C-alpha cells in the first residue's frame, strides 16, 4: 500500500505530509519505504489564526478553522503525492492527525478529552482518497491519554534485534519512545518529557518583536546565559514529577507561559532576552535529561535518535547531548527516516493499521485499559477497483 500521513503539530510551523510505501500484512514482517516528504509552512496569517482560535476557543472560529484546515491538509496531501510521482488511484488511504485544539489527560478518576480539527470529509472530497482521522479518540475512550500515538509505529519502523533505542521527538512538545529489541516481549515505554520548542519559539518571537518565529540555529540561546534560579523554578512544575503514562500540551507549556515570564522578568535589552531564550532552551534539555534519568536509563539505552523541528537547533542539541552523555545522540536519519517526516509517516502507518484492523495504541504508553483499532474512516468517491482489505469506496473495511 501507498499511504499519506498528515499532521499539523503543536509548534504551528506548518503541515507535514509523508508518503509511505508499506509491504506486508502484519507488524512483525512489514517493510517500509519513505517515498516523499513535504512540509508546507504556514504563512504568518494562518499560524496566528490557529493560535488565536486555540487560545480563544470560540465555537464559530473552531468550526470555520475545521473546514479551512481540511482544505489546507488536502492541498498538502496532493503535493506529497506529486512529489512521490503518484496519482490518487495509487494511494490506498490518508492518515490525518489534523491540528489539536485542546487536550486534557485523564486525572483523578475523570477520563480525558481531546479535540483535533481538519475536516476529513473535505480531505476525501478534494483528493479522491479515503481518510482515516480522529486517531486519538478511541484510546481516550478506553481510559488512555490518547498520546503519544507514535510508539506503536516506532516499534514497527525502528526496533532492531539486540539493540535498545530511545526515539526522542522535539516538536512543540517533546516525547520519548523507549524501544526494546525487536522480537522482545518487553513492553515499550513512551511519554511526553515536557516542552519541546514551543516555549523557545514564543520567546524568540517576543525577543525580536515578531521578526523571528523560532530561534534560528539556536543563535539567541547561544548568545545568552542560563539563569539557574529561573531554570530551577520552572523545573519545579508539578508536571515533571508525574510518572508515565503522561502527556501535556500548550495548555501547560504554551505561548501564554512565555508571555507571562516576559511580563514578569521585563527584559530590558537583547542580552536579557537572550538569557530568557537560553533558559527556556535549557528547560527543554533538562526536562529530557531528568526524564531519562528517572525512567529510561534504567531499562538500558544503546543509542538515542532525535527527530522533529528541535533537532535542527544546534544549541538545544548540544545541551541534550550533555544531559544524556555518554549515550550517543544521533539523527533519526541514521535509521532511514527523515527526522522531520517521522510523525507524518507515523500517521500514514496508523492508517495502514486501521485498514488491517490492527490495534495500534500502546496501553503501556497511553494508560489505556486495552488495545484498540484507532481512527474513523471517511470514504472517498467510489472506484471500480478496491484496494487491499477494502470492499469498495463507501462500504467500509473488510473484517470489521
């Protein structure tokens, strides 16, 4: 099968689209190849609009964004198919994560809640390809966090015989997947370590009056000094004391936190702004390091592979390497995957799992009470030929 994966992450930098070729019918024997990856960056107006809608939560605005984002996601899917040299008839399905608007983990006996937008019906209409969407909801419905969702795909794509890997994603939020050796019956471990680049991005924008949307090449952080008192204060946040399974988002580590810090600290010049960015960069690295020391290193780690936008920030990477030494820290490219494409490729593989009726959540990571097939199926226009395991467009998936 050729499958497209789509996502718009917490960093709001754009839409990632990956085309994954998958061969095989079960997770043990499956082989894969990344055929194409494209990123469509958000223009400033779109990025700011999404941020406003998330912060305001106004129903009319959420509804309009749901429809418009469906159009943008469809455009990204078409571009990815073009980059792979595929027509719509060559693609079995699209797995779309959409954009998370709000995410509440389960707490104190109350089930969690999560909401993603990006209308799958629009994507199906504009591309002529069936869409698997709403991929978090089923895990949440059985008591899970609905996050992180990529651990199952990490196991399928990256687990290796005799090796114990940690896959560290650094998007808006940072998360880790610890992978036991391929063929091992040990449960994997995965959880959100804390902020990724979300706070860094927000501080960089504030420091430059909006000229920068992120700390390019980590230059601001490199020019500043880490404020140990502020770093210790931030590391005292209750989230960092939670045991896995755990998840977080902009509700806790969003741009509003960076604005509050800036208002309180009132940086007076470029040096003091650089100190704030340096400290928030150190927060991401320290929170990753503390998470590994408490819950990951005890399981054994041969190598750490880094993915996501934060992997392009050399100042952040140096701090992470220092936190995790002497464990080698490498780019996910060493395992054959573009580090920027990892999450989009994961949602392509989750679409494959849905079509195969294979449960693809990891209860050991999300806290769900049971494994479940993830996602909802939106058919496209009927075709004369059916892809594997699909009766016909509009008639659902065989075996369910």
